[in-house]
């Protein structure tokens, strides 16, 4: 079946540094990818919708300048957490919509810990 | 605001017991409904989905869910659980084309 690869699976960084998370659709093309965040014991919350070749659409309350999204090709979207702080520590997960059949597939997630 | 409620946060069952996980949503229009499962150490996978038609939907691994429009519910069921069903289960609602709104999840533990 279709696979979405997300890297890294976990990352620990110092406060103030930036972290990049990659989301790749391995065997299908995706014009649309989604980025979610999940805090412990809470639901997955949509952060932004990433559109290939255009600017991402951010959900209310999500800082565009802090969570930079780049969707430069039909198989890759990146989320960069800039100047990370401990409150950014969370589980980030991406999903990609298959261009052909519009099915949605999820990556395995990235656990970010900011010290 | 649109929301999805999963009433059971943690369910513990013995093998062969029957399972029902509740899911209610608040949205007045047409919705698509999903159940996702996340096995330990793995990524989210689709169990089943409802778009239209027969409100009783059958998914993979013996799971089914029933859409009851009048109750805004989409409960997940399985007649006889197995140890391998131990996982986190998420209900999700798609009120428009792109967004998925997830419930908080239900952790299921099945003991042999």
C-alpha cells in the first residue's frame, strides 16, 4: 500500500534552535499534505494544509513564522519549527492525499522534545 | 465549534470480549466519518470510513461501525477482540474537503 515516510521519528533539541521535519510520499504524488500536532492525551490538531507550489494554509492560532512549511514537490513537504521552545515539545504527524484517488495516508510521526 | 468526542479514554478487555467504542460529533451538515487505529510503535492506519449509503460500515480486521445520524454518532464495534487489537483508536470527522477533526482517542488494551 501507499507509504508516507516521516523523518526524523524523534528529535531532541536545545531551546532556540530550529528543527526540520520531512514528510515524503514514497509511491504516490500528493498535491496536498497536512501537518498535525498531538499533545499528550489530547487529540490530533490540524496545524496547516500544505499545497504543492503555493503557500500553506494555517489553522487559527498557529504561527506562520514559527512553523514554516515548504511543499516544493509532489512528494515532499517539510515543517520547520523555528526557534523552538519547550512548549513546542509535541508529537507532529503528517498526512498526504494521493493525487489519483484522494485517499489520505499518514506518516509515522515525529516526537519533538525541546530542552 | 466542530468537535469529536470519544467517551472512553481507556478500555481494558479480555480476549473474545465484545468491543464498542463511542464517537459523537457536533456538526450539522454532511460529514464523512472515519476510524483510525494506531498500533504500538506504528503510524495511523484507516480502519473504516463512511461517506454515504448503508450506515453500517464494515472495515478491516473484523471491525464495523454504525452511523446514526439522529444521534450524531459513529460507534466502532467488534464482536470478539484479540490481543493484537491492543492499540489507540481515533474517530475522525471530515466536514469539508480537506480537514479532518480527530477525537482524543481511546486506548484499548486486550489481555489474553
